[in-house]
C-alpha cells in the first residue's frame, strides 16, 4: 500500500470510487506510449482476463499500453485505477474522455499533487512509485530500457513486488522496430522479472487470491 513505501504521499486527491484505494487485489499494467500491435494485443489480453476476474487494473492513463489497460478493464465491466500527476488538468488531453469514463464506471483517478500542478519530469517518476505501491504485481508489457517505465520496474523491485514480462520466446519473432521490448528483455535476462504467457494467467490469479 501507499502507506508502507519509503516515501508515502502526504495527501492523495481522488475522483471516483475511493474504495479502490483499499482494494487489495490490484495489478499494474504499464508500458510504452508508442506500442506495437503485438504489445497492444498482449496488454488487451492481460487486462481483459484479470479485469473479468475482479482484479483492479492500475495504470497511468498515458497513451499506448496504459490506455489499452484502462479501456479493456472498462469493456470487461471491471475495476480500474488511474494514477495521475494532476486531477484538474487531465494529461494527455486526448484521454479526458477516458478519464470521465473511468469515473462514470466506478473507477478511480488519484494524484498526490495539488490540483493545478504543472507537471515536471520528476512528477512522473513519483507517479510510477505509486503505481507499484497500489499493486500486488506489476506487468510490464512493452517498454524501452531508457523509458520512464524503467522507474516503475525499479520501484517494484524496491517494494518487493513481482514483475511479469511477456515470455522471450514469444517476442523473439518480432523485429526490434516493431516490438520495443528492450526493458522486458533486460528484466527477464537479469531474472528480475518472470516470463508469462496466457497459459499462466490462472496460476497468477490464484497467487493474487492467495496473497502469496
């Protein structure tokens, strides 16, 4: 939870279903804004399965993987939480309607900054620590090793959260220009993440239910 991390938020600003702040069965699904079709497919599949099984999908409302995670959760009539920099000026503006849909469908928007805060680079890093803090597990679908998602993986490791990435054999057929997964490859090869395929979803769901 947010209370248990090294630098917890002093304040949390919320719009929507605040019960989700206390909802323990949550996973983060994150990744690049410039995702490939393959990344989109994986993000949609993961989000759809877990949202349909009453798991809260946590992400950051960014374009790309985040958007797919929230949208698929809504399509599945599931729970979703978006961690933002500022609740007053939704960013990116293109996702204002998605933010409204999240609130209208019993989801939650949260931010630790005073409404109206102008976003700086460090705000996104701090936002990423909250995504990990709110989740039992972190799914990194597709991201470059130099991307902001790397900070999410760093915080997940610091907080002792298990990271999952798509199985390397599945993505090896995709040229680098199509699948931007250098972070995924790094995390898997360094044993800091576990590989997954859709066959593993039921076992991961059981892990979540048993809180192990």
